[in-house]
């Protein structure tokens, strides 16, 4: 854990005030707590001050302590304890917090730190030339299952490689950070196993999975079981008659990542195949599903995740219809 001190006096502004909108929000937030417990609002208020000014100044800490009738030292304890609070000016577009605790370190955090050093600045907390980016190493952020990861603002970016982190940093540097998908950067759903669920399957999903495996096994020619031949046989040809028909990229493609099991990488492969809409996926017949499954080397996942029913719901009524059918939000 790094030593966390307030910024030097020369950087500290003389005063702090919430802007009009945030002042109304702060009052409402304080009033959520029972009489005598208003101090519980300190973390949301400090976070809002950081979002407003980019970092937490001494003036902000003292102002918030006054608003909550707290001793300054109590508010300072909170501000200096949590690494989520920036006590010095940081990059205006992104401050990249790289987790350097053991699971992330074992899975490549050092490579991510190298990227930060080369793309942002050699030293943590120093800003890049135009002041838009900065970085630091932090302790475990609670996403170890998808290590290695970074936090930017309120979002996490997981299952990273140095190359993917470079792309993410580029996007933030260009002011397009909001376009980067958050969470796992590979085809993993939240913290589920890579390649799909392996436990807690519903009876229906289990049956489909067993049937898909049995079908795949039955269709596997015995003579083709040598490993190199098996791999080659799995990938169907692009000229195969069962390949689903593609279309030209429409002006507004559907967000295929709303289908559980489709991440950024799979979506881009689907686009290469000319698949851009939920209606296309919903129309796939069994042979076409089998072809796509084989092309993605998904081992029956399209059936297990029921892409067709998901796509039907999304094509019919978007997220609202999906929630009606599946009882939860997509993704
Ligand atoms: S060790 Fe990195 S998130 Fe837990």
C-alpha cells in the first residue's frame, strides 16, 4: 500500500463548493440517512466532489466534513484510506489504476505496468504531456477471477493483455473511453468460466449440452481422431453451404454483445461473416448454428446459451422483451 498524502499546498485551491446540481444531489443524499447518521454520506459526497473537480482537494474534504458535522481528521482518514480517492491532480481523461496484487501479478500485471510506463509516464501519478492520462499501481480490486485488470474511474477492465490495455488507453486518450466495453475483455460472461458454464446448468441446458456433445462425437469420423486432423476438421469452410448468409453492414448494426456469450472479439468475427443483426441470428437453422459454432470453435455453446431465443427476444422488443423472456437484463 502506498503512502497517501494530500497534494502540496501549491496545488491546493483556496475553497471548494459543489456546483448547483451537485449541491441539490448532496442534500438529497445526506437526507437518506437517519437523524444522527449523516456522516455515513461521506463516501458518496467525496466521490461526487472528485467527479466534479477531477480529484479530492483539502478544501473539498474540509467542506464535506463541515456539511456532515464531522471533525476534519475523520474526513481525512476516509480520504487517505481509499485508493479510489485521488489526492493529487490526475489525468483529465483517465487515471489508470493497475492491480498489482498476487493473482493479477501472476497473470501479467507487470506487462500492464510496462504499457502504462511507455504510453503514459515513467512514474506513477505523473501525467502525460498534455495532462490527459496518469496511472498508479493499486492493491486487489476484487476482480481476481478475471486477472489481470485495471480500474478507470468507476469501471473495471478485466482479462487484459498488454495489447488490449494499449487499445483502451488509446480510446481514452482520444476521448472515446465511454465506447470501450467494461468488464471482461474476452468472451467471458461476468466471472463465469471461459468457454461457458461448467456447473449450475439448468436441466434443459444440461440435456442440450449432452445432446450436442453426443452429436459431435457421433459425427467425428474414427479415422480423424489424430489431434492435428481433429483441429483441422473442426473449422468449417467459408464456402460451406451451411454458412449463414451475410449482409452488408447496416448504418446501425445491432449490439450483438447483448447476446450472452458474445463479447467484443466474437462480435467482430460475426461482423466479418456479415452478421450484424439480431434478426439474422434468430433466423439460423440448426445446420447454420452448427456451422457458426464450429467456426467459432464453441463446442456447442451457441445451443447451450440459446443464442436464437436470446436474439428472437432482442429483435422483437429489445432489452424489455429480453427481461420479459429471461427474467434478467441481457449480458
Ligand atoms: S488481485 Fe487483482 S483484482 Fe484481486
